[in-house]
DNA sequence: CGGAATCCACGCCGATACTG
DNA sequence: CAGTATCGGCGTGGATTCCG
C-alpha cells in the first residue's frame, strides 16, 4: 500500500467509480489523455497548477487501477509516455453525461453569481 | 459559508459536478431519495454507518446546491422530510452511466481479488 | 425526533529539496 | 527529463455531548 489504501467493499457502483476518480486532478488527466498520448512534461504543462508530486501520484494510482498505460523509454534524457487504456476510455465515456451536467451547472451558477455575492 | 467554501472557478464540467457529489455519502443519499421522500431517521437507517453529523451536513450542502428539498413540519415530535428536486433528479440521471461503470468495476475487482491479495 | 456544537484523528495535497 | 523524499497545513469525517 505504497500510495492508496483503496478500500472496499463498495455500497454501490457510484462509490466504486468515485474511488477511482476522486483526486484533485484525475478527471483532468483523463480528459487530457483522451486527446492522445502525452509525455510527463506535456501533461504537466497541460494541467496548470498541478505539483509534480500529485501528478506522479495520481498517474501511478490510475495505472494501478488499469486506466492508464505507462511506457518508459530508457534513453538519455529519459522519456515516459502516458496513454489511456481501453478501460480508461470506457470510464471517460461514462463520465460524459456528468460533464454535461457540470457544464450546465456552471452556467447556472454564473447567472446567479451577482445575486449570490450580494447576499454575502 | 457555514458549511462549505464551495470554490470555483471550475476547469471543466466534471470538476463542477464532482464538487457537488464529493462527500462520503452524497451519492448514496441521492440514490436513496430517488426512491421517494424520506424522513431524517429513515435516511439514517437506510445508510448504515453514517453519523448524524455527516448526514445533516451533507443534506444541508445538497440543499444549498439545489439538489434536495427540505420540508419541516412543526409538530411534536418534530418531523422533517427530504426529497429530490428536479435538478437533483437530473444529476442522478447523469450519474447513471458512471454507476454502471462502477458496478462493472466491482465485478472486475472481485474476480482479481485473489491474485491481488496474494501479491501483497 | 431532529438536530447543534465541540474535539480530534487521519489523509489529501502543497512546497521544497534532492536524484538517476 | 522524470521522478523520489520529507515536512507540514488544512479540510473531511468520526465520536461524543447537549438542545428545542
């Protein structure tokens, strides 16, 4: 258990899915990698604000979970490429409706922001 | 901001949705309330292991987010009923595919559990 | 019955420094 | 370039106690 306890058993399917994508950047990583294979540095630049530690940690956990494939090229300088597995792509598809819902929510909140702020 | 800072802005729709359902019991509450209106005590019994504090806290946040409707009946003894709003039902629908994915994952993990445990 | 309030442990995550 | 190691803040969630 070098990284995550990864507990079970799960009460429902949502729990099991949440266990895999909970983590500040995992959804973004999934989204980034869905556009194609990325090197570590590319991924880092594509996720503004992420620390190296969290990026590595999340990628390792996602690899353990079978979502991400990690290909190491023993060269100088070293090169590591990350890509989605078929399983990872299937998760991304399952997240589609949730993403739509979230975008709609952003629109809602955006419309209410002025009122909300005035009340605080 | 009595309970949750509820930060934004969001980088993508998934973030915005995750902000609403992150919390150990929120997905379960959503699932329970989708079956119909529930009293506080009923909800508590339907979610084995939840503490009163977390149940109240999650319900309040979900009410703030417009997912849950809270109806108070000033009687003796007091009675409070919770139900999903239309908005909450739409979130539940958006979570459908993710729940399917999670159930499939549980099946996978169950099949691999012996191997995984043996390696640890 | 349905909360509110308080204390506290644990784990997530950030910042920093160092390595092959 | 792609990590590893360590320290520490802080937010989440659990247990307990009290209130209308």
